[in-house]
């Protein structure tokens, strides 16, 4: 039943984006067309982020309520919540890329200067790549240091513990391989989806009725918001993994590792939300410098 509700939510979000783009066609003027295009981009971003966050939250809450349900280790479905939200976010953006509004009447042709994915991605792609790399490294480390069950970290045995007769122990829950492998797979799917979505932005036809510089600004805005939203969900996964790891590491006596995990979790969360906040403002393409001739 929960799966049906999630699918219904995703379908309604996609229908809303399509309906919003077709509800009103702008007049065939450059100003009206640009306003309609920016409104379409804003609506697509709002719906994509809202649907993605709702789906991620619903998956986490539903899985946490029944931790033993579903395949895999207990809680693995909850861990995949941000990845599910990221895929929904990208899917809604893909729908938005196919439903740009067109002006009524005789449509003025638009000059198309296709931009490359590298031009559109910019620094946000590097941040996303860095976040994904850190997530992969953390998951490999937690997988390698977990106990045989993959759900706990061995206790650090000091000389004092040996003298006191303590010879073992472990603390959990800890994201070993039963969690790391699904998370690596889910993150890979999200990254592939982000690459496809940004390529759609780079390859889409010019928005009819807009000036070349305005169309370039729309492309930069779309790509930036796609990557920033993806950063939010991948960064959310990294933050969750680090936070969950920090507690058992501290309880098992690995204080330095626990502190590093907690600090890195804060950095990942702040960087992800800051990136999203900056991406919500419309992008402006760089204009060539004009040199005065005397």
C-alpha cells in the first residue's frame, strides 16, 4: 500500500508539472516568453524538490516503522530513502525538460547555441563528485572495519581493558557491507540520472521566443538546480552514514574516528544546503567584455 501511495505521489507531481506548463501560453513577446520560461523552471524545481524530499521521508519513516520488512539487512531500505528521493527529483526534472511553454501565434525562431555538459555543470559537479567519492570511501572503510555480521564495529581493546579481563565486544548499529553495497548502488544510479538530466538540458532546443543570452541563462539555471538537488540527496546520504557511524565508534572506544565522522557530517550537511540555496537564484550567463575603442 505504501508503494502505491509513493507511485501515486510521483505521478501527481509529474502531471502537475505538465499541466502547469500548458495552462497558459505566453504572448509572443520576448519579455512574456522569458517570464513564462522562468516560471516553468521555478515550478519544476519546486515540485521536484518537494516530491523528492517527501518520497525520501516516506521511505525512511515507512522502513523505520517496520525494520524487518523488505529484503536485505534491517534498516537498509531506510538508508536508501535519500537515493529514492534523488531519483524522483531527477525524474520530475526530466519531465520538466520536455514540457517547456511555447508562445502563441507565429513563433519567432530562436538561435541555438548548444552548451556542453562541462560548461553547464561547473563547480557544482566537482562538489557532487567530491561528495560521492567521500561517501564511497566512508562506505568502504565501514565495510572493512565492521564485524562479521556487518552491523557492528569491534570494540577497541586497550591495555587497561586487558588488565580488567575484557577481551572483546562490539557496538552497533554500524553500516557495514550489508548497507554499504546497496548504498553504493543507489548512489551510482542517482549520479547516472543526474548526468542524463544535465545532458538533456545541454541538448534541448532553444526556448522559443527568448534571446540567446536568456536561453543560456535558463540552461545554466536548470543544470545548476539539478546538480544542487542531487547534491542535497547524496550529501544527505553521506551525512546519515557518518552520523550513524559516529555513535557506535564512540561507544566502541574509537573516539578520534567518531569525532572525525561527526565533524565531516556537519560539513557535508552545510555544504549541501548552501549549494542548494545558491542554486535557487536564477543564473546569469557570463557576457563578453566590451573594450572601448578611441
